[in-house]
C-alpha cells in the first residue's frame, strides 16, 4: 500500500510588506514553494496589499499560482469608534480572494482600512466586510483572531454570535477554521 502525502499550500504568509512581522522576500518565498513542490502559495500581509503586484508578476513567471490575500485588523465595534479600547480590542482575520470579484472586494477592503478605518493600524469592521464579502474566503487567523480568542476564553456565547454573523453573510460557504498543534498551553485549551 502506497501512502501519498496530500498537496500542501501555505495560505497565511507574511512577506517583507508586513512591517515588523514578516521577513521573507517574494523571490525567496517563490523559490521555497517550488523547492517544496507547491504549485501555489498565498501572501496575506498585515493590513496591506502593497506586495500583491510584485507577487503576482513573479509567481506567474515562476509557474506558481499566486493566491492573493490580506490579514485584516478587525475593529471590535465600528470604523468610526476610535478609543483606546478599540485599539486594544482589535482582532485579526485572514481573507483570500477566490476569484476576480473577490480580488476587487479585497482591494476595496484594504482601501477602506487605510482611508476610513485607520486608527493606529488600518482596520475594517464586520459591517464593511459584510458589504464587500462576495468572492472572498475567510480563515480564522492566528491567536489574535476573534475565534481563537473566544475559544481560549471559553466563551461559547461569543462563538455562537460569530457563527450567526458568518452564516448570514456571503462568506458563509467559504469560511475555514484553522487548527495549529503547538506546545503552548493557551493553544491547547
């Protein structure tokens, strides 16, 4: 009996365009993807899409399918709420473009985050996401995501509210919960 490893694709990668968080350059990312036999890879820089054009062009030349995304900062209330609590209550949400409509919506979200939602960091809120959610795939993000935080705090009430929000948006059919097995106690909860 032969055991084959299913293909793996990184869907949450920060490049040098994620200031203070990412270090890999686009060329190095594509080389590593090819070295590991990946036919596609995503970039999901924090709050920005500055590397998308370079990534798209270089990935095409390298024969790697580019997956365009962004790890957005989500305001705990609305974009117009700008208090200390709104800065501390930010959560992360990784969003990928599934198609050209999704790419346009991703660009709209990134623009809104920079021009209207900026408060210490470029932010979106759930209302803006709901308005521009077609063609997008949502991932639960890192420990700073709302879902991991609610799980870590054992808050089922918050999870149920979030579930209802996801089920009533057009992202509902394409939301993915990310699991990561690590040695951290918080993550084991």
